[in-house]
C-alpha cells in the first residue's frame, strides 16, 4: 500500500511539473517572484489539474427525460436561480489548486524545459577551502568524540590479558586508560567559486519596462549559475556616458539621461576583475544589457579592443543582451557580430518579456 501511495505521489508530482512547463513562460516572467530567495516557497496556480472524485446525484430526479420542464430550460436545476443570487449552500466548492515549490525547483524545471546543460566550472583545482575529516584515534579528547567501539575493544583486550574476562558473565567495563577518541585534521578541498558582473545601460532610452526585463532575466541567470557553485559573488555596473559600480537595488532602479558610452562599462568591469578576481582562481561571468545605442567617435572600436584583450580572455561567458526599445537604435549587436568573434561571446536579442526564456537559453545553452 505504501509503495502504491508513493508511486501515485510521484505521478502527481510529474503531472504538476508538466502543467508548470506548459505555462513556464508566464511563471518565469512574473516579476513578483524575483523577490524570493533561497528555499522560500512560491505558489504556482494550476487551474487545470482535476483530481478524480465521485459526484453523487439526487435519487428523486427520475430518469432521462423524466420530470417537469420546458424546452430551453437549463439542466441541473429548476432554473429558478439562473442569473440570480440564490441562497448560501452547504456543499463543497471547487477551488484552484496551487503547487508550492522553491525558486531553485522552478529553476530546475526551467533547465529541463530549455534543455540547459550543467555548467562545467574551470579552475576547480585552483581554489581551496578547509574541510575537517576524521583521520585517526587518540587517548584524549572531548566526550562528544568518544569512540565507543574502540574503547570497548581496548577494555576487552585489557581484561583478556589480565585474565579477568569471564565468558559466562561477559561484562566489559572500560576504565579511564581504555577510552579512545576520534581525531581530525583540516584538509584542503578544491572548490569552484564564481563571480557575475552585471552591466546595464541606464541612459534615457532605457525605460522602466526595459529595466524590468533585465531584472527578471538576470535573476534567473543568477539562480541557475548559483546552483553550480559553492560560492557566488555578484557585482553591478551601470553606465550612460560614464560607468560606476552600484549595489543591487540601485542597479535596477536608476534612470538617467544623456548619451551612452559602452566602453566605460567594459573598462570598469575589467578593472574590477583584475583587482579582485584573478582569472586562475575564479569562474567569471559577464552580462551586459543595453538597447543598442552607443556613442560615436570610435567608442565601438574601444569596446572591441576591451573585449578581445581584457574581458573575453578571462571570462567563462560574456553575454550581451539587447533589449527592444522604441527609442534605441539596436545597432550595437550588429557591430559585435561583425567585428568580434569568440566562442565565449554570446549575443541575444530580447524583444519583450516573451523573449526572456529564449535569451536565457542563448546564454546558458552551451554549459559554460
């Protein structure tokens, strides 16, 4: 019976995951979800899951076609309450079901639906952390580390050697010299840590809807990458004609006027990485979001040089996401396509919220 219940529960969980996948785009692009962190639960409405149940009819209604009624009268009642308020009833109502799952579980469903490969970290042997391992036995230590098996063996050996052990009354009582304690040693263990540098154009052509798209997409990028690393740090850079590093809240709420000089953001990102995150120790992810406008006077060429010489050589992945905007020219993505070729440079167009899932697949689809 227990196995049958477990099998049915697994099948129901599969149905729930299938229903979530059907409307995955709607769930992923819900802006209110991105305030959730860690293992906090989110509720996903599932209006189309029907749980099988018996429905009982009245015994005094007669057979098919029996009883009073007029042509066109609604079935299931005497028609007196059609379109009216009616009285309160005592029958059970029908409700929408909600599935509760963590943000990480929803990200896993996203990964399954988009067929995202697992990320393969680089430099895992370069960064180490300490981990305690039990490596031996010693004669002293705290009571919490007492080894009862080794203490018993020592007591038994002592009684056998002294001739005090009685097989007919096998009582083995350890004394102080018999006690043994587990000992440990802190050993270095290789781990893979990562840093994400988010960059965003905040000039006047990037409106609130464009920033919301960036906010939602970067949240799911962050969630997926975080699942593959023991430690993840994030840094935020905003720019118009000048770049500056800000905190997360400022990153998503700042709006400024003026022109756009993308090279300022790339220069600041390179300085952050070179100062704080040596390439041989860190997995580096960079994501830049813009509407495609850039200052003239050779700034595109400066961006190409920064990418080739300072950013792409140290990055696992550099993702450029161009967000659709009525006032943006959308030119920069074509400039990158024409002048910078690298396996770890991924370009993606995000026309609107419906384009977020496709852009996530563009960025993470190669498992870098």
